[in-house]
């Protein structure tokens, strides 16, 4: 494969398919030629910036995270591209154990649940005869803001520091949810 050598070509660096194989068909080459003519026609209509215009070397603007000096540029870009980031050891093991224990208590003792809390159950397990108040049966708990033990997670200073990278300093909880991850 060869690159176009003609400096006048708007396609400098493109692969010239005429050099792929000597057995390329004439219709394919003609189609390629028509495409190249369209590209050259369009590129001739685009005006170049004035010679004095400086190229911007600014990094791309990120739309979902704010510059708070908490997330690195790499973490912010990863989030922009993937929709999540993992912050290792953001919450202590001790706190995770407390939240898990409270989740289990709420699963096993429905009367302890705040009236505003929504509990989602696994329908497939219900059909299999699993106790519907077991930890295995409940897949998520929503609206746990009225449970002080679980809402402590939302108030954890380490968590808030990172949340601020998305929301800014004015943080308001409008919906809370904990998902049970099966081991």
C-alpha cells in the first residue's frame, strides 16, 4: 500500500487502493476515482484559516466533569468516554461492612424499613421459592435517604469530595439507590 504523494491532494496520508492488488476490478477503481473527485471538490470549497491564525493547543473541553483538582485529567477523560470511573478505597472497609450489615437488616426485617423506601425483588428467585425477605432476593433498595445508616454513605466527606467533581459544591440528593451485587 502506498500513500498519496501529491501535495495538492486533500487526501495526503490516505491509502491509495490502486496499490492493494493488481487484480482489483475496474468498477472498484472507477468508484474510488469518483469518491476522490467528490472529496477534492468538497475540499476545494473549504477555505483555509488565515496564515496568522494560531492553532489552539487547548485540551478538549470535558462536558460531564468539573475541574476540582480531585479527579485527574485521565480520570475525567475516562469518565467522558466510558460513563464511569473506579475510585479504589474511596470508602473504608469498615464503612462498607456497616452499609452491608444495614442492607441485610432491612432485607430481613421489613418493619425496620422507612415507609419511603422502595425495595426491588428478583422475580426469578420468587418463582424458585426463595424467601422474599432474604438478602439474595432483594436486588436493590431505592429512596434510602430516610435511613440514617445508609444515608451516611451519601454524607461521607470522601464521597462528597468526588461527587462535587460532577455537580459542583451545591450537592442535593434527589434519588438514592443501593444495588445488591451477587458474589
